[in-house]
């Protein structure tokens, strides 16, 4: 049972969370994010130099926030939690002072600092569950042995190592009817350094925990019902999807549907574990079930997702299609600059890559350094949006892509860059950001009519 930051963001949500956990009669493992806003506040705080007084004030507020989340009545669970919170705050204080004195923040230190949001919330949640009469204990992912690679900020779990390390202590706790409350979002390298797994990464941690223990299903508790046919902020008639395949969910999550971490699908798929999206406001609602079922609907498309802030980077070179390593050299230079590529297509004279608009300055700098040896010139087009249409059977059904693009064209929207064939369940394309809403609404209306 995974609970995100918004589920831990208020007294009302904490109360709902504890009731949901207590109501579950099966043996369960709870995985938690940092409380809402905590990780972002840490990121902002360490982003620039600070005075000692600022550190003291920041830590006082952070401690107060988590103390306020604890059970109100004095007792053993509250006393124990207060001591644990104090210990974590002291360690974080030393780290922040170290960064201030050295005036240096390495990716390794940054990840270690950011892990404290989850460490604190796990203490709070285990204390709340104890107060409700459950045997619960907070467990930290690094101590459990959630081993990852060395990519700080976007680490990937090494699943066989995780299974070997994590299964014994978790299963031992479960046999004793103890509820493990596991920290999400971070793991540890083989050399013992803390790594974070990326934004919304607690979903991924939950999937890794399920993989190691064969827990089934993985419940992702949020403040929404599940995956929708489109963003309800753009499309009034958007509706809940009751089932998705692993592939459909991964594509939607990667291309903008902020319901699930896209990497959470992989560990679940490897062990055939269902993922269920659940609404903390409506616990009895079935939500969206993600699993091995590959159900194609008559109208094929199940959902339309989008990324609103992308840019197209084009690198030109005469005869690029005949030059071995041309695309590899471009992607390598962007990788070195820590820039993610959403998609890439090539022609005989050009390689076109989709990147986050925020990465434009670094991308320009990286590509400029190779122009002349790799590529003759380049250009960047900003102000774009990426739209992704998803459904089992998409790549094997005639006429579906034509319906999508005809619907978009009818709204006088120009399509810039198309990518198809890499996935059998998805097509994606770019449009000017100003045309995003019209394009998404046009596709939704084409396949499901105006459902208002």
C-alpha cells in the first residue's frame, strides 16, 4: 500500500490513511513518500548558500511539521517517534552545515539530504498506526538493501540484489503480524551511497518491494480515482478507465499522465503483479487496475495524455543517414549533460529529438560543442506540446492513426513531429502548445463523442 505526499499532507488525510490501512485485513506493507511539499522545500533550500540562522529556522519548521503530524495523546508511540525525529533532524543539521561550510553540493550529498523527507514521514506513519492498535515499524530502504545503480537523482533498482536483501526482513516482520512502513523514493548503491529514483519515485519503490515479497496487488493511494480517458482539466467528458495493460499504463505515465511512476510497471510486470490506483477520498471505488490483461476496445484508443512543455532539437548533417554513430554521438552528448530524451526520429539529413523545454540552455551548450565534428548546424524549436494516444491494438488496426490526425486537422491544428511503430500500443506527435487543448478535445470527441 503506497501513500503519496498529498495523502500525508493534512490531519484529515492522515486520518483517512490510517483507517484504510487498518481496514485491510490481509498482511500488508506500507510504502510512504515525504509529506506534501517537504522534498520541494529541501530542494529549494539547498539550491543556494545559506546562513546558519536560516538552517536553524528551516530545521525547526521541518521538525515542527512532523511533530504536529504525530498522535496528539502522549504515549509510548509518540515518545518513541519524537526521539527518532530528533535523531534524524540532528543528522540532517550536520549535512546542511557541511554543505554551507564547504559551499559545495554534490549529487551524492543532494540525494542523501532529499531522502530525509521519507525518513521522517515513515516515522510519523508508523507512530500513527501504532496509535491505532497496529504493530508497525518504520524501515528505511537503504538499511533494507534496496540496491540501485550509481545514477544519482534517477537511479534504477537492481532487482535481484533487492530481492536477496529485502525479502528476509520484510517477510520476517509480516510473519510476526508487524506492518513494515518503508521509505519510498531512495535506495543505496553497492558502495553504500544513497540514491534517489526520481520524482514520484515512491511508486517505483512500492513496485520493487512487491517484487521482492511477491505482494499482490500494489495499491497506489492518491487523491484521484485512477487513469482517465483524458485530462479532465482539458476535457469535460473525460471518464475513468477501469483496466489498462502494463504497456498502456507505462506509455501514459511516461507521456504525462501523472498517476503512476512509469518505471513502477517493470517490477510488477516481471512478477505478474497487479497495480491498482485507489482514491483515498473514495476507498470503496474500484479505481484503475493495471495488469497482464491485454484488452483491446472496439474503438482501440483508451486514453490521450500529453506533455505540455517540450522542445524539438534538430541536428542537421548532409548524408546523416549514412554516417555510422551520428545519432549515438548526439544522444551521448545530451546524456553527459543529464538531459532526458523523450523521443527521437531521423531522416537522411537530420536527427530530431524531443526534450524538456527547461533543458534548452544545457542542450544548446552540449550540442554546440560537437557541431563541426558531429553535424553541420542545429536548431531548437520551443513552445511545443507532445500528445500521446494509447490503446492495445493501436499498431495493428487499420485507420486508427488516420482518424486521430484527421480529427486534429479538422481543428486547424498542424502536426509537427510524429513517432509511431516503436510501441504497438501508442502513437505520439507534437503540436504548438497553443493548440494543445483543441487537439486533445478533438481526439476525445472523435472516439467517444461529447460526453458532458
